[in-house]
């Protein structure tokens, strides 16, 4: 018997691979779990979410307005559809290479938060970041505990 592909749809109940099981009246593909016999249709949320994220990033990083990024020209619909995108936290991979020069500074945001970032002095690559209520020694220690110690550290010299 053939083994199921790793790309095969998975059953939401038992996690086994599912097989095609005909179509609905509307023409949507129906799926059946081989292990637990659960049947149903599987929506392509991944593809839809990808398109929504592309529209969100196109608006966020581009010069276009919200209404021009939406297919129907409705800015409110774009905001509603892409509201989940604001909850994505960018992951910065852990830094393993020792850098000669590292620049660090805090940027104060609204609601009393501060974001301390460490940037490579030569390439401008972000090496790490730390959220904190205010710049403090503890916040900088937490940030630099994840980064190999540099030869030179450049800061603004203020408290923290």
C-alpha cells in the first residue's frame, strides 16, 4: 500500500492523513479520515491567510492607501480582514557570531513601553531586542545575555 504524502491533509481529531471522498453539491472537495472516518470539507485558510498577509504588508511597507490595497477599494474591510496580522511577533534568530561593534539604544513607545534594540555597527543588522517598561540595567543584561559580547559597545550614555 502507498504511504500518504507528508503534504496530505491531516484530520483535526486524530491527526492521521485524510483521503479525498467526493465533492459536495457546491463542488467543494470532501475529505475523509482513514483512521477515525471523520468526513468534512477543509477550507484553504493557509492560502487565504497568505493573501491577507501580503495585502497587509503591501499597505504597511508601501506607499499605497488602505483602500487601494483592498480588491474592492474598501479600507474598513481591509482593516477587519487583516486585524490578526498585528498579533504576529517577528522572530529574530539568535545571534551566534561575535560582532566587532554593536550599537544599542532604547526607543520609547506609547503606553509606557520601551524597546531596546542591539544593532551591528557595520551592517546595520538587528541582533536582538528587549521590551521593558523603561531602560534599566536589568533590561540591558537580559538583551545582552542572548548576544555574544562585542569588542565595542556604542550607547547614548544616558541612564539605563
